[in-house]
């Protein structure tokens, strides 16, 4: 297994993984253009896992200088339970730690058992508004 930075050529494979895991919800947030913006964002880490030259998993998150926040880890269903999720989580945690992070949160845990296995515990629940324009209208 190889873990490396996301590259533009990975877009289709990452979209397919997210769709297979029902994590492809909004084009403007999860779609190809958003992926390219995340890649260009200095605060973000966006990595993929490759098996035999094929992209089979991804993780992405952000460090704002104080807190590290993971948004998604996703492994293609046929490749799950082979240690790929663990490898992605470990690599992104190391990267945030190297930037200065002391803790790591995940916004939408999905498979709670996975996070519990690696020591995550449920704390406050996040609240969300979409679309963002509504904030000033309400
Ligand atoms: C959750 C997910 C990222 C885990 O990736 P993975 O590659 O399958 O996990 P790993 O093989 O690295 O798992 C390592 C350990 O974590 C634990 N684990 C993994 N998935 C688990 C689950 N669904 N429930 C409970 N524990 C789990 C197990 O202890 C596992 O070790 P084992 O297989 O020897 O028992 C993957 O299943 C996935 O993409 N799920 C769908 C999307 C999702 O919910 N993502 C998380 C929210 S962003």
C-alpha cells in the first residue's frame, strides 16, 4: 500500500469511492472542483491510498493553526478491513501533529466503531447550516 497526496488524476477514483460509500452528497462540497480547491488549500491535508496502482481510499481534513479536523475517510468497499483506513488515519494524524496539532476531531464519524478502536470518544456534536447564505437571512 502507498499513501500519497491527492492529485488531480485521482478525481474519478475518489468520486467513485465516495459514491460507493454514500458519502457523495453535494457536488459543491464533495465534487471534482471542490477536490481541486482542497488540494490547493494550505490548511488542508488530502491524501489517498493506492493498492497495485489503484486508488482505493482517501482522507481529508484541515488544521487551522490550533485544531485539526478530519472531514472524511473513505475506503472502497472491496478493500475495507485490510488496514487501509488505519493507515490513512495514522498518516493524516502524523501530518497534523507535525504542523503542531495536539488533538484530532472528526466531523461525521460514520462507522463509529472504527474511531472508537483508535481512541476517539464522542464529545460535543457539531451543528451545521447549509446553504451558508441563510446565516445572515434568518
Ligand atoms: C470506516 C472505514 C474508513 C474504515 O476503513 P477500513 O480500511 O475498512 O478499516 P481498517 O481495516 O483499517 O480497520 C482497522 C480496525 O478498525 C476497526 N474497524 C474498522 N471498521 C470498523 C467498523 N465498521 N466497526 C467497528 N470497528 C471497525 C477494527 O478494529 C479494524 O481492525 P480488524 O479489521 O482487525 O478488526 C471504512 O470502513 C469506510 O470507508 N467506511 C465507509 C465510510 C465511512 O463511514 N467513513 C468514516 C466516516 S468519514
